[in-house]
């Protein structure tokens, strides 16, 4: 590539495969396509179980960087998107469920970014309303290691999203 940065022309696609062990069937569906997607994440409590929403980074058409985060509703194919803007690069989405996680998605998304505000930031989203943007941002004085994974614990019963 001679030091060039460019898109390859092979955007990712979100495909969901459901395997029914009882019926012995497998179905695969390709969902709404946003350009150049990162691997989707779901709430850890939903792994291996049915889920409705998945979250991932993607590259808007006008960019070459993963600078936006999306929530995909796998039942309706609707997406809820937030674009960090031209001076940001997202590197991972981590889903943290509240103790009330259910089909309403009560919980948070943690998105690492590198941007023009400092070496790195951890952007915190209300998982129900991604397009509203971060509800909080923690800017660091140093970098966040690539593929940082948050370790969470249950919130107090008094801690609720409004």
C-alpha cells in the first residue's frame, strides 16, 4: 500500500446465524448493512441465548476510520447511530448490562476512542439511546491499551438509568 490509507472495497456485513438443536436446522440472515463494520457485541448475559440488539463500530461513507457506533435491532433491522466526528477513532465497544437488562436494553456501552481532546477517552452511552451520544466521557492522561476490556460489577439498587 506504500503508506497509503484507503478502503479495500470489501465492507463487512452483519450476519446472524441461529442454530436450532432440537429441530436440527440452521438459518442465517444478513441484517441492515452499515459500511465497514467491526465485530458486533451483545450483552454478556445474552451470549448463547436469544437477543434483540447488537452494537458495533463502523466507518461512515465519508471516512476511513471506525468513528461511529451503532445499535442494530435484529428484529426490525433499524439502526441507532452516533458519529464521533472526523477527529475520533473508536477501537472497541463493550456492553455492560445493568441488573435490570432485558429487551429494553437497560445498560451501558463503553467505547474507547482516540481523539483530539487527549490521548484517549472512554465514552459511556445509555444502551437504549445510542444516537443521543455519550452520557459521560472519561478522558485519560495516557493511552488506553488496545482492546481494553472493562470489568464491571453490579450497581447499587439505587443506581438506575432514567
